[in-house]
């Protein structure tokens, strides 16, 4: 058993190590600050990390607020549209249209109403996170199995009760997928919005570093974003394990 | 005895115009309080459509269903339905006990603790004492269907509508479940309507068998099963009277099969 674990550890690790090694060799041969290797990036991290962590804080708190606003609004809306079929049909084309609109494209419009401060960025982040949350929730709620609906009707549930006790839990697995997509969208757009509406945050930091040809500093910032992404993903995964155990077990059982 | 449920001239079609498919074509019968009535018919004759109409889950185009003298306009308190598809009609995110307690959602007289206590009693009644905190997906098909039956009983029903509840469980479990259903019907004073495609099951369990014609469906025969209240998997099934009734029912259904064009059989 131990052997197997060792083996899978090496399987996961050898490729990144190889890439880092090749990168280091290429960087040493290029011998220019414009092409820093992993080592130079590490040095930049050790020098800049207090600044990076501070800036990342701004970014993550905006991403978090934007995501939460989207979740609080879109999950109930999706459930509601799935239950009220007519309303869902009316709004579906509008949702599809908004879904294809890239968040950076709405930046100028949002600026008109919300300026360039925190509010503007949070609005854009919420918009980006809203799309996968709404689409997944709506789709899941719309396709709840007819048997479950028959049970709801046979037990004389009100529409609200059916949404709360049946549609929402039944939709949770797909909502979880929506959450994963929304979290990565929120992070992505949080950084992009900072680059477009420069005030503070890790996006601004990376941009400044790169504009000053401090490529290794930029890479250090990127490394921290990736790390934050990994940590957030594993937190989301923990929540899924806690709330969706029945879904994953269900898939493994003989049914 | 008091009439529990009465169907009068029920008709239902799917679709409109030339492509309309007439499913039910004037179905009438009544069920008395405490009776166990089986409904059988050739495949595809609209048994499930009929049951949905009896449950108030489907509005008939014409005719009416009355439950304890009142015409049904929708699902009614006092009627519980047990569906064939137990794996989807039970909620995977609720434990077995929570699933059963969910059947009491319209019950305002019992406290939460009392509901849980009653839920445990019902699970014990269907032979699942130790499984209250398990989840439906951890149980076999027959056990899941027993949870669904317990949920039906939890709603304080007087009329239990059973939509091929045993169609998806294996033969041995099936025999046990038939006896369990009979026992529960008596113990909880349930009037039962069982829709099934299994003629043996229909006769074994029922006080009366309603035989349907093929589509468009009407009542073909209404046969009294005079085999007494005590049924036994071995002796009842060997009883000459059982075989006689089984013969009559089977003959009626086979007759329709013979009339059905081959293309439709598949």
C-alpha cells in the first residue's frame, strides 16, 4: 500500500519538476532579467511577499464579496425559474445572451454607473460569477425528475416547499459544478478588473511589475494567485464532500 | 359498507385532433372502505394513467373521481401513493427516517419529536428497525420500496394507491412484500388499490380484481376474489378457486393480446 502511494506521489510530481528544471536551464542560458527562471522567481517571492499578500488580500476580498452576491441572488433565481416554467422560458434567451457577453466588455458600462472603485469591480465580478451559477441552477432545477415532482404533488407541497425540500437539494450537485466555475471566474475577473481599473490588488501589482520589466516579480504574483486558487478549490471540495456525500455515494451504489 | 372511492365515466386522451390517443374511455368502478382492489389489464392499457387520475394527480377530460363522497379536484389528504420508481421517489439526501417523516409534512398536530417517533414506529412496522439513519441508496430495492410504503402510511392516509410497487423487486422479495402489504393494510386500516401487470399478484392480494380492456380502456370484468381474508403464499396459490379466478382474469387479458396487432405488442 505504501509503495503504491509512493508511486502515485512520483507520478504527480515528476512532470512539474521536469518543467521547472527545463525552465531553469533555459533561463540560465538566456541570461537576461527579462527571462527569469524558477530560482529568480523564488528570490522575488522572498523579497516581495509582504506586499503580494497585502495586495492579494484586496483582490480576494472583492472576489469573495462578488461571488457571494452572485450566489445569494442566482441560486434562488435559478430554482425559481426552474419551478415557474413559463417565467423560465421567457427569461431563457436573455440569460443565454448575457452568458456569452465577456465580463471585460461590460467594464465601460459599469464604470458609467459605479466609477472605478471597489463597487465597480465587485459588480463585474458578481456578473461573471452569476452566469455559471444561474445556468447550472436553472438547468438542474428545470430537469428535476418527474417522479420527485409527483411525490411533491401527492404530499400536497406548496411551490415554495417543493423548491426548498426537493428542487434545491436535487440541484445541489450541479450547483456545486456552477460554484467551481463561478469561483474561478470570480478570481479571473477580479484580477482582470484590477488591470483595467487600476487602484489596488494583485492584478495591479503584477501589471506594475511587468511594466517595470520586473518579470520575476510578476511571476511571483502569479504564483500566489495560483496558490490561492488551489486553496480555494480544496475548500470548495471539502464543502462538497460534506453536503453531497449522498450524490457521490449514489453514483457508486448499485442503485 | 361505506364507499371510499368512486370513479365515474373517466375519460382521458393525450394529444388533440387526428393524432389524439384515447387512453381511458369511460371507466367506472367503486371501492368500499377496507377493500383491497387490484387493477389489471393488457400492457399499455393506461393503468398508470388511471391511477394518476384516481390520486388526483391527473385531471380527467371527462368523468370524475370522488373520494369519501367528495369530487377530487387535485391531490387530497387521506390518499397516499406508492410509486413504482422507488429509487427516484425517495430522496437520496434524506435518511430513511427523514424520508418517512417527510410524509407527515402536512401534519400540524404532531411535534417534531413525535413525528420522528412515529417515523421510527413505521420503519419498524415495515421491518426496517435498524435502518432509520441509513440512506435509501444503502438499501436493496425491496427495502427502499418498504421505506416508500412507510412514507405513504406516515401521511395518515386511508386510501393507499399502489402503482406497480413490486414490479422492480426480485421474485422472492416480491412474495414477502405482498404479505407485508396485506398485513400493513389490515393493521393500519388502509383501503388499497393496486395497479399491477402480474395476474397472480392481482388475484393473490385482492378482494376484487378489476380487469381493464386494451386501449381505449374500459372496465372489462369486475371479479370478486372469494378466497377469504387469510392468504398464504403456498396454500392460497394452490387453491382451486384461486386457479379458477386466475384463469378467468388471464383469459380476459390474453383475449386482448390476441386482438392487438403484432406491431403494437413490441
